[in-house]
C-alpha cells in the first residue's frame, strides 16, 4: 500500500545531484539535532538539578550517560548498518532519539532522565555511526571532504541554536523545552529520510561483538564512576576499587579483542592501515583535549567572572559561527590537497586557540575568550571534515559502517575521558563541591580561590595543548592519501547480499 506521504516526496535516483543534496540535508538535520541537545543540556543543568531535587553528581551523569553510550556502542551500530543497511539503521536512530527526547522532557527524577538519556545515546549512536558511511556511499572519494564540510555546518548551527534556544527556554519557559525541540526536527527529517534515502551498498554477514562491548562498557563506567565521585566527594577505598576494576576491565577488553573475539569491536585489520589508524587516533587526542578546554573556560567565566551559563556560552558563539563558514571550504581543500595538510593546519590553530585561553587571568578582558573561540573554531572546523573524509577514504568499501563507528567510538571515548579529567583536575585545585557547583552554574567562586582555580585551569589547558600537539604529529605523519578499493559487489563477497 502506498503511503499518502510518498507523492509529496518524489524519489531522486541515487547518483543524481538532487539525491546528493537530499542526503546532505538529512545528515545535516541529524547532526544539528544532536548538537542542539548537547549544548542546551549543559545550559539547562542547574535548573534541571534544582527542579528534579537531585544532587550535582547526578547532574554530571545526565551528560556522562549519553556520552558513555555513544562511546561504547558506536562500532556495533555501525556494524549493524553494514549488516542490515546503513540507511535503515540511520532512520531508526531518528525514531529512537526523538522518542527518547520526549521521555526526557517528561522525566520526574534524576534516575529517570539518566535512563532516557541512555536511550537517547543509542539513537544518537545510530545516527552518528552511519551518517559518515552514508556520505561515503553517496559521494566519490574526491568529493567527500566537501560533503563532510557541509554537514559539519550542522554541528556549528546546532551548537549555536542550543546555546540561544536553550538559554531562552531555560530562562523564560522550562528546561523540558530543550528536549521538545528535538521532536519536530526528528519527525520531519526522519520521514524525509525514510522516503528519500536509498541503500547504496550490499549487506555483509557480520557478528556483533557483545563480549567486547560489555567489557568496554563495564570498564569505562567504572573508571568514570571512580573519577567522578573522587572529584565530587574525595578519594575513598570504594572509589579506588572502582578505578582498579575499571582498569582491569579495559585490559580484559584489549585481551578479548586481540585474541578471543571472532569479529572484534576493534577491527584490528582496519588499524593495520596506517593512514586510517593515524586519522582515528588524531581524532581521539583532539577530542580528549577539546571538551576539557570547553569545560574549564565555561567554569572560568561562571566562577571567576560571575557570568550566567547563558552569557558564558554566548561568548563562544563567534567560534561556532566562523566554523560554519570555514568548514565547507576546508572540506573542499582537503579533497584537493589531502587531509594531512588541512587537518594539520586545523590542529595547529586549535593549539593557538588554547594558548590564547591560557593567558586568561583574574582581570584580563573577556575579549580574549572570544578571540580564543574564533581561533579554535577555525581549527576544529578545518580538522573535522578533512579527518572524517580521510578515515572513510582509507576504509574498504564493505566496512564503511565499521570504520565510521570506529572513528565515533575513539572520538567519544576521548570526549568522556576529557570531561572526567577536567573535573578531577579542577577539584584538586579548589574544593570539590565548589568545582561541581561552578561548572553547573549554581555558585560563583570565592575570590580567595581565584588564584588556585586559574592555576588548575592553566594546568588543564597545557595538558590539552600536549594532546592536540600529539594529534598534530599523527596528522602530519599519516602520509599521502591512500584510496581503498571500492565497495565489493555481492558476487565478490560470499557474505554479502544486495539491498
């Protein structure tokens, strides 16, 4: 039976320019929706903690739970895309993310919203892990950088809208509105994706690595729990045991992946490709640095400069605006000259931006924050499309979903670690309760603690510079672009079938 919506959304043949524009539009909407949610949730945390009558650690886990899911299941949902169709899994992600957003808006306790954020993370992983693979299926290698550059605008646009709309809704309406924002975007983009996107690759017979995913989930959860609670309440034997158990689980994960798993979550055959390996680890180190910088700068603006969460975030908007402008040009440039040059220039700009932040003090002008955001925004928007394109270009055609999920997993693991480390380092410099309260925007810092806080902030920033420098070295040494063979046809692969 033909859907009544079908005539209003005419099909475009795969390979046509119109189809490519539709793919870009749907992926753009997915990235924008998740970016809106990320920045808006950070702004709304103080209000959420207060109205849900919960504590600050639970507030931190409202963010951490979502990031943890993205980190642990990214490669698996990418593998599901290779098995059952990347478009199918991607469109299912719209449905899961949108429904979870509705339940987040209806949550009545901290435990409920964390549970729904976990489900949101599943939907987000479906979208993120397969979006890169869909772009790779749609665009030739020499045009992917431009495509990734255009979709990167979605993140910058979403981050800006999250700051502006999140601030407005939290101030004048309710924090629940930030989750309700996802509903119209998710429904419209999901319907368009369902009727427009076409499967472009054969199916591949693969197995999910449930054991590897379990070890990684347990390990990261225990490590993050130990780090978060140590930062919030101080060290204890219980938290120390959680850290040790988490480290042991990560070792078990590596052993499992190296010799036990039949189809490991970490596809070591992909990591034998130096270009792909260097690109993935460059993304890991860059993401580990990036979020820590964002957190401590916001904490500085709220705690030392006494700005509201909204005002503090607005100072970062110029960087997102410039990033939206630069990303398409950086993507096209990487198609022409390769990711090694463009991504490395981007990382050098990121280092320069952090150095600007490192000059912040008690009485320095906040114009330096705007300058730092502009330089960093230019760097990040140059790095992401070039690096993403390089990963997909180096990956075999039948493994686009796995490669995209692998990139997302390393990026999100870095993000999660960055978040926890930033809180832990700051909590060493100033009282732990105040570190949490300042980040959540519920407390201004005691002037007597300005000096220690800035010392701790600078320590984090210099660590971030070292991490970005490591990413820069990997990017520069990745070598010339090596294009992997095109996707194999079903006749070439015994485990593959046509869509």
